[in-house]
C-alpha cells in the first residue's frame, strides 16, 4: 500500500507544481512527509534520495508556516533527506531554519559555518544551541554573534572554543557579570584566562562561581581566585602625577595649539596624562573630573567631555580606542557614541560636564568632612 501510494504521489507531483495550486502542494507535502516519517528508517539510500528530490521541489514552493512544521519533523531524524534539510536550514525565515539548525545531524560544519556567515542573529542563536559545536564553528559565532548568542555559547557545554575565542569572551565578560559566571563554570577554559576572568570579577560574582563549581573544578577555581586577587593587588593603579602634563598643555594652549591635532596625537601615542590634562583645560573642570571618565566602561561621560572640549569625532574616536587598561569598545557602542556626539549640543555638553564636576567635588568634600 505504501509503495502504491508513493507511486501515485510522485506521479502527481509535477502536475501539482505546474498547476500552481498552493493547497494541493501543501496537501502533497504533508502526504510525502507522513510517508517518509512512517517508513524512512526502512528505506535504502536510493529511496531516501527520491524522497529528497521530491521534498526539495515542494519546499521551493511552500509557505513558511508549512515549512516550519516540516523542519520540526525532520530535525531529529538521523536518516532525514540531506538536501531537504539543507534547503530548510538556509531558509531566510528563522521559524523554518531554527529546528534543523538546532538539532539536525544532517548538516555539516561547512553548512553551518556558511549559514553563520550569511544569516542574522536569530539563525546564529539557533546554531549556538546545538549539542556539539566545533572550534571553527564556535569561532564564527563568537565573532558574528551578539551578547545573547555569546551567552548561549558560554553556557553550552558541548561547544568547543579556540583560545582566541576564549580571549574574546573573557574580554566581553568584563562588562557582563552573567557571562563571567558562565565562563567561570566551564571546565575547558584555559587556566590563564580563568585567572584573568576571576581577577576582574566582583566579589559576589566570584562567590557565585565558587558556589556552583563542579567538585573537580573547585580547587582550580579557588587557586585562580587567589592568583587573580594577588594579580589585581599588584596592578592597583597608582596616582598619576599630572604636573608635567599640566605644563605641556598649558603651554600649547598659550600658543593657540591645543587643538584636535595634538590631542589626537596624545591619544594615539598613549600619552593619557596629557589627554586628561588637555580635556580638563579645554572644559575648564578639574583633572579629577575627567580622569574618572577615561576608564569608565560607559562612554557617555567621555563623549560629553570631548564635545565640551570642542574636539571633533575623529579625535574622540582615537581617545575611545586607545584608553589604557580598557577593553575595546564594541562596534554598537561606538555607533551609539557617534550618534550621541553628533546630536549633542555644545552648550549642553559644557553645562553637563560642569554639573558633573561640581557634584563630584561636593561628594568628595562630604566624604572628607
């Protein structure tokens, strides 16, 4: 009966496609799928290939809702038709692609890497939840993925990362306590990077990492915490002497040369004492008010200071990207900073930086008192 039904359906396929009857195509797709689900585990390679050809032709003309159901049906089958699965996985509608991207073993690493390079974040998120992920695939997801994708990857025990990918994730974790915890629980993170991770984590986050650590990782994490604390103490920032920098920028200002050209050069050369002194002089606020903005992970305050100092965006970008001891600003952060810089009115920026300076000075006086 199955063989007869298959023959009839295959004979009707071309007619259904040529007559452009959506309802009939959906009906045939359901019937072909049901036949395959019922007998697929007993079919040989040639028979599966016939079904594959049929399904691919029907997929090309079916709507997303129907294909999403087909994708769910095929996603967990070890004998699923390979070309049909690939067709679904490459589909631009994530409701169609996601089921097979998450589960199907019929997709090769090359398929998944290609999809990860061409599709958006929802497709990447589906891939990041697979039971296993190779280093090469994880690397692409780390590079292209947003914070949600990276968080999912960090939590996926079946994902394997290259050291470069781990370095990138640890850098991101400086601004994300949740990501820090997830990375801290991984058993394959290099010890050196684990030490760096916990060294920069807050006390509460360290405590949660220790509390949830598997027994075989507990001593390693404890040692990393101790080493990280020791390393952090060694790197405790020392007060900067701005005497020479004040003198330098004052003299430049007296000659009318304290402008974008010189501030840009200070930033590129890493002369951040000069950058801070220049911003303080150009905004007429104390150095202490500017100093705290340079190392802040949030760029808003620094953008206000640069705008108030009448610097251009090119110089501001150099200051952002070359800050000592700071993680690289992400592309979305920089884009948001540029939008803020371009829309911020000069008078508003100057008034805002003075208000912040006065508030900071007031807080420090209250603490001393």
